């Protein structure tokens, strides 16, 4: 198996070659500049249009910020609003206590019980399950880091209990 050269080793080689060439050692020819047909194409500046991100951001709530009346002079006239979009994220728990109705039929000798809604099986809701998939597959985090993140967010989870879909 061949070992790869480290960057320090490569840099030493380049420096040594450069000092030999500066001392007149080695057979080094200067490259002649040639006008390639693609060179003109590369030099053409294309106008780039950067799209504003405000149009793509979904606004969840709007809040009017008012100037204190005491700070305004008497002749100040309202001219409208300046639009400022600020992005934020809320990570909060949404723990639900389900009260499952339970009935017993003496004639049938059978118990009837309501079930938790689909997606809430296993003690974790669909939000936690989706987040675990995102962190695990999308962000390539391991179980210990995912568990630590969930615990910091207020989700009580033990080592053996890992939410699966």
C-alpha cells in the first residue's frame, strides 16, 4: 500500500525544486502564453443577479414597531413602514397527555380501549421522530449527540429508548 504524501512533505518538495531552479539546476522552460479560443470566453463578464431572500422567507407573524410619541417633534409626518424580516427558530416541547378511554363489557368479557393517534406510538410524537431522522441522516449525527440535543431541548430520553419511525 502506498502512503500518501502529507501537505508538509509536498511543500518541502516544492520549495526544494524552487531553490534548485533558482540556483540554475534543472531544465526549466518558461511557458509561452498562448491565446486559446476558450480564454476569450472566460474573460467575458456575465452579469449576475442575486435574488433577495426576503421573497422566499415565509413570514409567520408581523409586528408593528412604533416610535415613542415623546421622541417625535410636533411637525413629524408618518411616511409608512420600513420592512425588516428577521429569521428565528423556536425549539420547544409539545408534550401531550393522552387520556385513553377504557371500557369493559361483562357480557363479552372484553376490554375496549382507545388508541393514541397515528404517529404518536412509542412514547414520542411525529416531531421528535422527524427531527431524529433529520439529525441522523441529514446531519450525520450519532445517537449520543442526538440524545444530548433532545435532552437539552427538554425531551427525556434514556440510552436504550431511541425514537424510530
